[in-house]
C-alpha cells in the first residue's frame, strides 16, 4: 500500500527495503546475509552481486522468492500459522537462509554445462 513508509538498509551484500517498524528484522536479515556471503560460498560459486530484498509485512501467505528481472528477492514476513510447525528457529532466519541460497545459485548459474547451454 502507498500509505507505508518504506526504509532502506544498505550493507555490502544486500539492500533491504522494508516498511517502517521492521528495523530489527531488517538488521537481522542484513547481518545474516553478510555472514552467509562471506562464509558459505565454496559450494555455490565465487560470483557476487548485490541483492535487493523487499520485506513485505502486509500479506497472509508466509513465503518468499527470488526474481530474475529485476534481480531481487521478496519476503512475505508473516510467520506460518500452523501450530504443528512451530519450531525454535525464527521464521525470517529460515527464509533468509533458504532464499539467499537461491539468489547465490542464480548469481553463479552461468558456468560449466549451463553456460554452454545458455549460448
């Protein structure tokens, strides 16, 4: 909605775009992505690209995705409502790890057989 006051948090690996009131979550996501970017790239590849991540809090569907054009990730930050899936790990932590891994895969996808097939 246009009534939301959007904020931007810049860090070396990510730019988090979030609505006012979600500063703590944006800080946590940026910290996790910076850590993942510097410590877990061996298995996915060396290419780096700054990622824009939009943090949505006006949805009812707990999910996230990485889009290729324009290259960004969006998080639907509403936690799952299923009581049988309650775990001790924060919902946004799980979503950050999962979706950032997809972003790294897209960043490093043009190599080997995939690069040959692309051309």
